[in-house]
C-alpha cells in the first residue's frame, strides 16, 4: 500500500556536487532530488549526521552505503562517510535551507555535549586508536562537543561518574568493553542524586574483549557490532530503557546490567585469565579443558518465575534477606526514623510476599542474563529483552561431555538453550546459595557478574585475593527500565 506523501517544506533547483538538480525537502525529513536518470534521497534522521554553511554552499555530512548507492530505506551493509555539497545561489534560499535543516535536526533530540570514557588498557588495547580514527571524526562531523577521560585504573570510571557534573552533558559514552559501562552504571547509582543521574543516556562503542552490550544493541536491528554503527546510534540520539539488577549480600551491593555466572561459565571466564597470552583463543582452549575435567557444584537456587514459567522448580519460601526499609529508634522520638541511606538501595519489591520456587543441585552451570549477547560470539540468552523486568536463567544440572561440547559450539547462535540438558526460563528475583564441588568438598567456585569477580570459594583461582562479597548466599532483584542507553532504534 502506498504511503501518503509527506508535506513539502522546500522546493528549489541548485547544484548538488556540481550537478544541477531539482531538490525537495519534505516534512518527514527526506531530501529528494533527481540526478540525471537516478532518483536520490537522503533521510536526515538516518543518513545525515550534520551540516555546515560555507559561503553559498551547504555541506551535508552523511553516512551512505559503501559503493555510493543510497536511498531512504537502504540496506545495512558497509557504511561510508560522504559529503553532499548544495550550491545555492540565492542568499534567501540558502538561509531558508539552513534554517529548515537545523530545525529538523534539533527536533530529533540528538546529543550536543558528551563525556567520553576511553579505556586504553581493555581488550587488545585498541580503544585509543578506535576513538581517534573512528569515533572522534564522526562526533566532530555531528557538531558534538566532547570531554575525554582516559581511565587510568580499575574503578576509575566509577569514581569519576560519582562526582561528575552531569548538567554539563547530554550523555556518557564508553569506548571500551563492557567493564567501563558497568562502572559507570554503578557510579551513577551510588550518587545522592541517583534517581535523576541514572536517567543520563549511556552510549557504548565496542573496543574491548566482550562487547556484549554493544553487540546486543546493534544486533537487535541487524547491524554489525562495529564502532561506526555504535557511534551512529549515539549521534542519532535514539534511546531505550535498560533493566538493572541489584545483587545484594548484607549491606554490600553490586549493580549488574549484563550477567551473573556460577559454575562452568564463570570458571572458564575467570580461570582462563592465566592463559591471557593466548589472546581470545584462551577461552576456547580453557573451555575444552573444563569440559574434559567437568566440575559439578552442590548448592541451591530460589527464584520468582516470570508469568508462564511457574512450572519450573518446586514451591519454596523466600530465603534471602529482608527487603523492608531499615528503621532505627531514637529515645527522644515516639516512633521509628528511617535510616539515611546513600545512593540507590535496589528495587522497591517486597520479596517476602512473592511466590518463590527452588531447584536443588548439583549444578554444572548457573547463568543469568539481562541482554541476549554475553560477547560478540556468545548469544547466551536469545529471548532476553532490554527492559522486560526479568532476567533470563540458563541452568545445566548434568550433561555428558560430548553433548555439552556440542551445546557449547552452538553458543554463537543461541541454540544451546534447545539442548535437553539445559533449562531456560525468566525470573523476576533470584537467590543463589553456592556450594562446593561434588568431587572435592574443600573447594568452592567463582561467582562472576559483568566480568567482575563477586566471590571466590576456597581453593579457587586467586582465592587469596579480596572479593567484593563472600562465597555465600546472595540475592538478585530486577528494576525494570531503570537505566537508559543510546540505541539504534
């Protein structure tokens, strides 16, 4: 069915890249002209990243398909920066075209000031080069002012975010893997003004090892996980909500936006660090080693299933900590006073009143995911949504070695969840009670969240190093759509 023609805003005739053309600008933001025998079109929202007036010329800075072909719909192939120079003889027409272009671009709500974190140490240590060669030129073409902060050490981005004057910026950008993103989210939520701070949009440019968030966002529209696609998503200013999970143990909290793993996946992720000299091959090598010498862990999980998944597990009661607001009493007061607390305290959910279920171990692996991709080649949770208010839970209790190997080889397609040895469903809240290895009860496991080691049991890799939490019971609850990220759509 034909779409109704949008309102015509401007119509004129002038040179485009030296060729005479009749040019129309429509209310839907499309600029159409005829170039000889070919009809051309630029969609300002999708294709145009900025423009500049140069005397009698208007230089349109655009992104088009590599090879020179472009249209209003286009494909999602390789992209190329290209300028279109409008040579407009009339001063009045030039002023009117500039005005209408600026009004339309400003109406899109694009960011104008960004604070950019660059992690020069992550992944292949290529973030600085990616930033200089791929990010800076595009942001400059889009007339976006940037403030740059290279991270010097672990938790540097978190510390900066905690005290940053956010009123000066329209968004925060992480040129890194997933680690800086996680630090930024935790920094925002530990501020006194967390409720307004967490609304600050966050952009992610893949420049690390995992890049799970960038991959998830770009793959949601069929785009490849590349710096140029990620930067374009930021420039265009589209945003979407993102669930945030609060992991709590006593007074200690960690805010997660990606995943939590215990068992096989965590062991591979963390213990393979001893083979970092092998590059990305270390994960494949160590996965084979861990599968061949498969571990199982005693323990128990409790959870609140999402609607439609109530059949999983057995009925149980809440085994976590109280979620009521702590109170204190003052002798001079007649009633309780709320304790003054710093930062975000987690979702306001009365976990004790929810319908809990449980599954007992032993387990090969427990994996919770907030977004579909855990890395560029790992679609851990194919049904995960960015802001549905649930975590996707992937459980493996037992599996022979050959089927396990076959299942792991399907991770890049997400087909591992179809294995009869895998249980896959969604949960609103979760309690993990980690135990020790079935074959060696003196040794525990590793609990990993968003690449951060939350806890190490006795006898684990680097178990002498201090962790954020103890190797003991911890609880997780999801706050739907708490954070905001720049997104392709």
